[in-house]
C-alpha cells in the first residue's frame, strides 16, 4: 500500500474554488455520472478504432444507495484506470484527463462525445462525502487499484481484487448531507441532470407486467418480473437526424420533456449545426398567452446530454426564451457565470444562429401553408413581435411573415396592408394612417364608424404592441398608427376638404361654455369640431401619443418617465353639425340643457366602456324618465 499527498498547489486550487464554491452541492452526482459516461465513451472510441482489444458490450452506469452504511456507489463499465492514471488524473488535481484524451485523438474522430473532466469534477464528491474511495480496473492488463481519501490532502492507494473492467466510486456520506441517502432525492437528481445521458443509467429495479400466456383465464393475474430500472433515455430525439423522425416522434419527445403539459405544441424547429460551433436541439412553439412573465425558463440547456440549466438567457435570444425544448452544445461550459456567457464569442454566435433558424422556419411555414400559419397567429404573435422589437436582423426577416389582422378576421403582411389601404387612408401630407383597435367590444362604435367610411381597422391587442408600432413608425417612411378612439376620423386621416360648421364662432363659444359649466368636475378637454351630421354628437377620445406612451411605460421600457402612473386623459369632441347639439344650444331652460348634456356625455361614455357603477345606474334611471 502506498500513501501520499494530493498535489493541490496555489495555481491549481483556484479553478476548484471557482468551479464549486457557489454551486449547489447536489451537482456532485451530475459530475460523477459525467465522468462515468466519459470513461465509457472513451472505451467505445478506443474499441472502434481498434486500440482497445476488448469487447465493448452494452455497458451501463449503476447508482446504488446503502442507507444503513451511509454510502452511495457509482459503478461504470468504462475504460477504468491503472495506478499511474489514478495518480495522474486524481492526485494531480489541475490536470484534465479529458483534455489530454481529446488532444490525442482530435484528428481521429470528431464525434468522440467527451463530457467529463477527470480531476476537478471528481472532487465535487467531497462536498457531500467525508470519505471517497475509487476501485478501478483498467481495460489494459494493469492490476486493479483501490484509492481512498478522507477529504484531506492525504490519500492511500493499494491493489484491489476487482476483476471486471471499469470504476466504482464509493462515497461515505457526511452527516450534513444525509438527504442524499434518500432514494427519492437521488431519483430526483438523476431525472433532473441525467435524464438524457448517452449511457443507460440503472437505479434499482422495477416490476414489469408480462403478457398473459396462451390459454390463461381472464381472472388469472398477469405474470410479472423484476427488471433494471433505467432512468434515462440515451437516444433522445434531438440526437437523431430530422430525416429519421416523424411528427409523432417530435410530439412524443415534447411529452417526455413536459409530462404535465397537456396541450400539443404548435410546431417545432430542429437545430443542427457543426460549424463554426457544435449545437443540436429541438425548439417548440407552445400556445402562448399574453402574460409574458409565466412563459420563461422552459428551454433546457444540455452539454453533451448533461443537463446544465433551464435559465438560458444570454445563450438563447431573450425573445425566444418563451419557447420550449432543448439546446445541447459542447461549446458551453457546465459551470459558468452570466457575465461570462454574455461576453463569450461562441455563445453570441449560437444566439445569432438560433435567431436566424427560427426566422427561416417561420418564413417557411408562412410560405408553405399560409392558412395554417394565420390560424396559429394569435398563439405565436407575442414571440414574433418581441423578436421584431429586440433583434434588428429578425425584424428585417419578419417583414416576410409578420401578420396584421383586421377586426373582420383578415390577415395581411405589411406590404399587402399598405397596398390595400393606401388610396383611402393616405392623408393630405401623403402619410399612410393605419387605424387599429385593441378591443373589439370596448371600441365597437368607433370601429363601426371607421368601417362606414370604408377604412380597414386592424386588431392589435398584444401587451407590447405599443412598442412595436413605435418601431414601425420610425423604421418605415410616412406611416403612422392611430387607435380608432384617438380622435374623430376626419382628424385621424386629414384630407384637403374640411367640413363646414353649421354654427358660427360665437355660437360655438357659447355652446362650449354651456358644456364646460355642466362638466366642470369631469376632467374632459372639450373640442368643438365640424363633422358629418350623421356622426355621433359627443365622442370621447384618448389622444394617441399620451395613451401610447403610458402603455409603453406600463409594459416596460419606452415611454416618458412617470407616465405609467398618470391618470387616463380623455377629450370630449362635440359635433357642431349634429341636430342634438343644435338642440342643446337652442334650449332655453338650464335644467333641460344640463339633462341633455349629461345624457349625451353618458351615451358617449357608454360607447367607450367608461360608464359603470352608480353613474351607470343614474344614466339608466334618467333614460327612463326621459322616455316617459
């Protein structure tokens, strides 16, 4: 038996601290299984090139918990280690066996699938164990060894009677980490980090029901047998070629990822690139609500099938964090800080690639089956609008497929919309005015008034649409958006010809004074406007600029400081050409005039959805009185 000290010098202790000081202790299992997988894949590679003259077989990794002895065993059937290799890879902590292996065979086979980093990953075991043992037998003729360390720099190494190839790690669990002796806890961690590892992982056994034999009676119980409980799927869908998968395969994998999600995804995007970086994965577009806050952290990031995190900001463009699925890249380290990811060049390239791939997929779906794309628009528009706002390259590509629906259920691209409305909705300054509603029910009377003039009214109701309109107005020439209740239509789309008022300036001033007297405490800005006599006598509007800035402030970013908390601002437009307005002006008694003004205002408020509670009750009672 030999003894010695582990070489943990000043220059190599820092990677150890940096790697684990702030990590969850639970990742020890991920690291050790990664090493076991690494050792198994190394053997696979060496046998495939003829360097290892052994039968690779069908190796697995086994995890066993001995609660009574307070031990966890991790057993692999991989490459194993000789005494020299243990001293090199375990005792020389700063040396990475995986890196040396990759360097040696880098030209032989690009797809060796190396995951773990011998040395540092192994030492994560000491976060939960007071003693760690390694029993290992190399695939070569070297004798088996038994290495032991109690967490101090001292270790012992002696010969072992192990005869089968591979490595067994034995952790004597510390008193402050006994949670890891519970089967449920280990099972939880295996499913979290190792659900898709490329080597089968056994954790205990399970009972499997067999088919009944021929001639068995209906009441006879079906036979059962105990089988290995393999907790992972070594060949998940993203590791396969798209040509080898059908739609049902993608749907099944979605159910595997999200067993509690009952709705089917709308469509998927299969990612596969090997230059200038390696990345595979599958992204799914789920049905999305307008609540942006509950959608994130559904994409799982893997490194060679080892789960890393479901917080992918910095790797996946922010607007795509609302999607679901898996991204797997060996170019992303297992343990990294957010600032590192944001500064890393490879990560930025990955982010750009994913953006481009999503844009290409959406464009293809639109071109190949527009009818189906339109049917899904309300479920995917949040992602597309968010992308148009946050990524300039995506904004340009989205011009091909971003849709602008109307209140009548028609869908146009921006180019189609422009062509459709330019004749009627271009104002005297040659600016195209796009009218929209955000709520068909609340703005119904305004929508009908616009449609009566032949105008198209868009239905733009997502929570970020104010930001998007602002961007469209600044990126496209002579285009503006106006909600149908922002002003009366003649003001929204100003033409050369103007309506002539039936009232003189003197009469208008008198009428305005009468209305202001009745509505002194209502807070409306009163505008006297000459409109078509068939238009409503009183119209309540919300100025586009102020309302939009307020909405932008409330939905995050944009807008002016403090506007999100400002009260709503309304204008009261009085149609000086309407017969009822003329009657109000000609009324001799103040009481009747006040009743007519209040009734007209309440009708306008009713059409704007502002009349509620006590004021609505008063309006109804007053209406009954007037028709008696």
